[in-house]
C-alpha cells in the first residue's frame, strides 16, 4: 500500500512478527484444498495438477511438512507460494489473503521509498486496486447515500434479499451523476489511463472529465476464486431507457469473462464439501439460492460455458447439475455445454424447473429442504434430458426420431471413460429399444466425424501459422559425464542436509572412540575439508545460510528454507522434502518398500565418499585439460600439474576400493576383500 505525503513516498510493509504468525497458523492442505480436490494418500494428500492438464494425479500436499509439490510441472512450495502461483498474487497480497482467511490481524511497518519504487507497481496491481476502490465506493453509495438507499437498496429488498446476503455478495449502486465514481477516483490520485483500462470510466472527446460506465445501475461485483474483484455486472432499473438491461465490464488484463464463474468465491467450500456443483445462468439465481441456504451454486453469467470455467469447477468436484428455466428458449443451445462437460470428464445431471419458474423465483417460493429435495429427485441424466427435449418435436416421424437418437449418441461419444460410454449406450438401447451393436456402430461413425473435423481444423491452423525454426541448446551438463556426476552428488548431499539435517549420527574416530554429529555438520565438514567450490548457485546459498545458522547455534534444515522467496531455493527444498516416491501410496496395496532415509547413517557415509570420488575424477579431468597449456611454455608448472594428477589418481584408487553402491539396498557399504 502506497501513501504519498508531500514529495515523499512511503510503503506499508507487513511486519516480520505478522509474517511469522501467518506461516505458523495457516494449513497448506486447507489453502490448496480450496483450489484442488484432494484425496488422502497415506500421510499425504494427492490431486490433479491445477497448473497442467492431466488424468492421473501428480500433485502432492504434505500436511506434516506444510508444503506442496506438482510433479507434472516441477513447481512446489508453501501455501503462500501456491497462492502466488495460482492467483498471480504478489507476496504481500498472498500474505494478506491468508491472514484474512485465518483472522490474523496485520501489523505494518512504514518505510520510505524513492520515486522509482512507485513506478515498480505493475499495471495489474493498479487494476486490482482500482476495482477494490470501486467496489467500496458502490457499496458505500448503496448503504450510506440517500439515492443509493432509495433506489438500489429498495430494489434488492423488493427482490426479497436480506441485508446479510447483500453484504455477503458485496452488492452496490452506481448513482445517477454521470461521473460520480470517475471524479472520486481522480481525486484519489488514479489516472485517466488506469480508469479507462479498467473499463470503469469512459473519456469521450465531448466529456473530458469522464463518464461512469455503470451509472444508474445496481452493481454485482465479479470475484476471482480467491475473492479479488475483477470486474462488475450491472443492471439498470429504469424501463424507459433504450440501453442494455445488463452491462458487464469489458475484457481487461485481469478480467476475462470466459475464465470466471459468478459466485465461485462464495460457493467453493460448499461445492467441495457436498461434492456437487449447481450451475445456473444469472447473478440473482446464485444469490437467491444462497439466501435459501443452498450455497454450492455458480453462474456462467449469461455467457456460453467455456472449457476454462469447467476446469474451475473440476478443481472442486466432478459432479454438475445444470438448472434451467422451464420456459427457457435457449435450452437446445445448451447441448453444446453438455458435450463440453462430458469431454472434461464431468458427471452431469440436468433439471428443468416448472414453466414460469427459474432458480431465483423457485428458491424464493419454497423452503430450503423442499428445493433441495426437488433438485435431487427431479434432476435427470443428460440422456433423459436430451431425449425429453428432442423427442417433443419428432411426433411419429421416424427420420426425425433417428436424428434425435443420433444427437444423443453423439453426446455419449464425448464421454472419456470407456466403461461409462458403454453404460450410457446400454441405457440408450433400453430406452429406445435399439440393438447395442447398431448404437456402437453409430458411435464409431460420430467419433470419426468429430476426429476428422478436429484434424481438418488443426491442419488449417497449421497452414496459417508461420514456420518457426528453433535451435535446441545442447545439454552441457550431460555432455560432460564427469561434471554431471559431481553435480548429481552435490545436489544429493544438499538434499540430505535439507531432509535429515538435524538427525544425530553415531560415529567412531580413528581411535574407535564414539562421538555424535548431526547430518548437517558431517556433510558441511566434508565440503570444508575438500575446500569444495559449489557448482550450483542455489546450493551455495543454502550452505551459506546453514553456516550462518551454526554460528548462531541453529540447525537450518528444510523447514527453514521453505519460506524463502527464491523460486530456485524453494523448488530445490520441496524436491528434497517430497521425493517422487510420495506420489505412490504403496501401503494401500500392502507393499512396504524401504523408506527414503531408513538407513541415514550408512547413506550419508556412502554419499560423502562417492561425492569425494566423483569430485576427484572431475578435478583430474580439469587438471589434464590445464596441463596442455603448459606442456611447452612452463616446465615447472607442467610438472606440478603432473604431480597433482598422480596424487589425485592415487586418492581415486583408494576411494574406489572403499565404496560399492547397491542400487537395491540404496546404501554404500565397505568392500571386504
């Protein structure tokens, strides 16, 4: 948050005490669970990646470690980094969102920054902020302004909305004055460019002071999944004005109507809890159902359902019931939405309300229990629904009946699961008295038509796209096997420090006297003894932090690093703390393989020796390369290098006799000869 005083700029920072409290309070499984349908898998949770299209779950959440890992994309981190990734939050925005969810009061520090720092605010930040300001403005007009109460609040109360539901959905009112909000925002210091890009204001040539896009309308803010205001829907209340009844925000950098579902922020927990989503058309349908106690509902807001919207629902549930008006003329057009839902693997039921009713009016007429029972008992599967709609018009015409059945079979073809497809075709067979074989034949025809259509569309797209030649860079690490082996072992030792850093090992010195040492100290001693130069920058940062911790009598292992705001470090730490094996829940199949870390003492000892061995081989290779430079120019240097190579080879031979790797046991043991 910026405050401008005279010529100085001040930035409001969240205090370290607050940040520590946020991290100690929040639960990663709860934060992620609002976006991803998680299922218990041993001590972890698993789900489908929200960042990548997949059919088998590769997304793991560890409640004990308070981190997540997406194996399909390589991303991972804490609950805060997840919010930053999925919502495009800045770090402070993610912290504030988490604090609000858990009722943590934000303590702030005020610091002075330069003019250049102000310019660091991105356009997206300003668009989010101006929509937040607009939302507060419209709500304030509704509740505190005479015009807002007389017109806007009266309208909502005529629609039988209670005050708590009006506040829950943050409904507002834009006054009659043509530039009321624009004037307010300009006085707050927002520029015409920001107001114009937000779509909240228009600046035509004949009105240089600007015009409010939504004047004289009741306001329905449209929220993101996490609750940020992205845009508005607005309804005009006068009937004698020739203009659109509903007006929506234009597309902006933060608002894309095809990526948003109205009411999802208010409904996501109920959808996840009940494992079913009710899909309606309008804002008031959502609001009225909420008021009646039915909260697992979202609206497509008058737009055709999109794949992006379906994926938002699929994060929470695979079960959808579509609620239609009884006399809705656009029901046939909805068949495309059914096919899209089936393509995305959703389980669909459809409900037609009685003629003259829509979800809004029906919810206001009847108590919650009656509405819930009606939806549960009257909703039909998509086959019965399409049959009811299509067969109304065919009469006794066999050709039209065949076309209707073909349309239903076409929808079955969009079902991705083979078993489900067969069950649906059996249902069609029983319903219409047709042989299953003829329906399977028709299904093959319909799927081939769809496949040909998709191929032709892709070919046209490929023809239109310019050919782009790409140079693939060589994999330098794997091109040098010596370097690759050293990097592999360097990463492995740092992983051990992160995973098992505070584990105490029992060792014996040269005199066979026992002593104790932590994993961190033993590996760190090895690096220092070898005067090892780290080849991976991220590892060097971690080791520097570990050394600093030891100086302060603190062992800094994995949990210390997961909150680092450095993507390279976070990814490294999460990779170490959630190994690939965590994707499998072997115990559910009565398989109990050795756990990573079961033999920490032997593993550390073996990996230290192997890293030493690989590092010596790498030094030999590098020294031989250096030797060629001095063969004819510096005889003294040349023989020094020869001596170094000889000593290194002797050390390498001694180490090769000491270590042997067992890929089955996963440990290194002394060779007995």
